[in-house]
């Protein structure tokens, strides 16, 4: 038991050290990036890296734009690791990635393709409650001031007013790898219409955070 605990601690320290090193490398290139003129828009990256060195960061992390300018996020990873750009302006609207849903009628879930190494996750002891991906995390979605939910098309462009409760890019995949998650996106563009600081994070890696300051 003692040995296992020690091993866990060592592995944890190694992981934390690696994470700090990775973050430190990124911070150097993460000064605030300013949009240069009224027509310019900024391209930002959600994630990056490859299978052995995955980057769970937004780069640039802090962006400054003028009212009316926009920011487009993409995912430059070489592997199909999804990320989201998620603005939670009302704390009550945080959306989980997966959530339980009841299936009132008997339904059989078949994997696609049938040979896939997959099966629906059912709540133990409850055959008609499945755990499924939350569409408000997976797909581009907005919850407005009144609480009305709107799903946007993949690769959405959205004009943020600042009164929304929740704005989510949906899962962003590297171009060419979006088929790994049907219906997902490769870009998300936001036009900022109101001055303020807009913090956002990745719904899949909540420690990934960024901000857009609008002047
Ligand atoms: Cu992420």
C-alpha cells in the first residue's frame, strides 16, 4: 500500500512538473495579442500538438479587439482531440459533457458501425437511463438572455452582445479529422459587439482558459 501511494505521488509530481513546463513554454508566447486595425480579425488556436505532446491551451491566451472585430478559433492538433470555446456568462448554464437521459420507451442502441468497440453507457440498474453526450456541449449552442436555446450550424459565426447566458462553439476538431465526431466543427468565429472582458474555457479541459477584451 505504502509503495503504491509513493508511486502515485511520484507519478503525480511528474505529471504536474510536465504540465507546468508545458504551460511555462506557452506563457512565453501568450502575451496579450491585439487586433491591429478595425478590419482585422484574429485567428486563435484551441489546443494543438500531437499524440505524444498534446497542447491543452488556447494560443494566444489573451486577445484584445475593438468593438465589431472578430476572433476565429481553430484546432491545429495533428490528432482528433476535440476542444470547445465556451463562454459561460451565467454560472447556472455550465453544461456537462455527458449527462444521463431517460429513455421512456424500450429502445435498442446499436453501435455505428456495428463492429465499433462501443456500447451505450447505461446507469447501473436502470436499463432505460443512458449516459449520452450533451448536445449543448457537443454542438454550437447559445442560450440567450431569456433562456432560449439556439443550436447553430457547424463552423458557426456568432455575434456576441454580452447579454447571453451561454455561448459554446461545440467540439472543434482539426480540419480533416472532424469525421471522427460527426456534426462537429473545425472553426468557431465570434464577432464582439460590446466592450468588456469575455472569459472562456474549454468544456472538455476546463483548465484551458482564455479571454477576449473588447475596447
Ligand atoms: Cu480542450
